[in-house]
C-alpha cells in the first residue's frame, strides 16, 4: 500500500502505477450510472429508428454504432449530473429552514448596524472598516479629456456595504419562500425542466448531422427523438407535449445567442 492509500498495480509486469482509491459514494454513483445506462440500452432501437426514418433518402447509410455511442455518452453525462445533484441538493424543507435562520440573523445584524450608525459606535466601525480595506476618503480620477472627476469615496462605499445587509436579508426571505412553495407543490421544483438546453442542443446537433435534416420544434420527428431520450433516461411522463415543445424552442433561442 502506498502513502496515499492506493494499491500498486503492475501493467504487463513492466510498468507500475498506483490505482486510486475510490470512495463508497463514488462507487455508488458509478453503479447507479451503469444501471441507468443498462436501462438506456433498451431504447436503442426506438432512438435509431427515428433517425433512420428522418434521414434524407440520398444521404449515406446511418452509421448506427457511431451515433449510438454519441447518444449513450450524452446519457452517461446526464446520469452523472443527476446523481451529483441528488447528493448535493438539500431537501426543500431543510433548505427553507436554513434560509429563514439566515434571514433572521441578517435582519438582526442589519438592525444592530443601523442603530450603531446613529452614534459614535458607527464612527468607530467606519474607521476600522476604512483601515482594514484601505479605502481613501475621496478618490479622484482623470477623464479622457484631461479633466478630473470625483469617484465613490470610502464613506459612500461603507454605506453601500451596510445597505447590502438589507438586500441579503430580502434575498434570503425570498429564497426561503420559494423553497417552501417547492415543498408543498405550489411552485415548480428545481429540475422540472427535465432536460437542460445544453442537452437539447446536443441532441439537435446529433439529429441534424446524422439525418442531414434540420431539427424542427413542431410535432415532428425531432420532438419524438427528444421524448424518447427523456423516456430512456427515466423521465417518462414528467412533462407534457406542450411543455416539451416549449423547452425545445427555448433551447433553440438560447443556442442562437451563444455557440453550442
């Protein structure tokens, strides 16, 4: 065993390397991904049939192995992200509780700070803040035309910092409210879009290159292709047909704004 806990492995009796030690959590994630990909394989015929039927007649025969590898790799990435989110995302009730605690603490800090600003405690706080940050009382900047203008001084910046406590308090209350809505079903839970724009754009790229046709957002075969992909990754019946079309249209709009 090495100092790092890895195991020495000999490759063909010549090259030795240290095999990394995987955690129980990582192994569980990888096992879940493998299980997901095994189920995904059952949808191979349905996905490839859509590409075959949509293919331009004069185009070369579909390279099924090539496109299946690309679609499977995309599914593997999806399963990985979903497992990571499950481990890292707090239940909505716990999230709401912690956000409310944070909001109350910020409110108390804001109240104490506002009170301090009314007497010399605030002056002492400002002096200590200025010394710590090194902000100048007045900052002067030269304009392009050679003239000078006064920049935001230390006192204005300090007041902006204090005001930021109130903004954080409001943000924490808002986030707590949204988390409570998510818990009782009054709002859209995170992740109900089922498929992020990046995945839809990747599927559109696969579809366009493999069929030599333009993916459309109507009730055509590309929408069916995305639907079957959703079914294959375990999202069957998560969204309506109308919502699916809206997701695809929104992804295409985003794709025009920045490269895929």
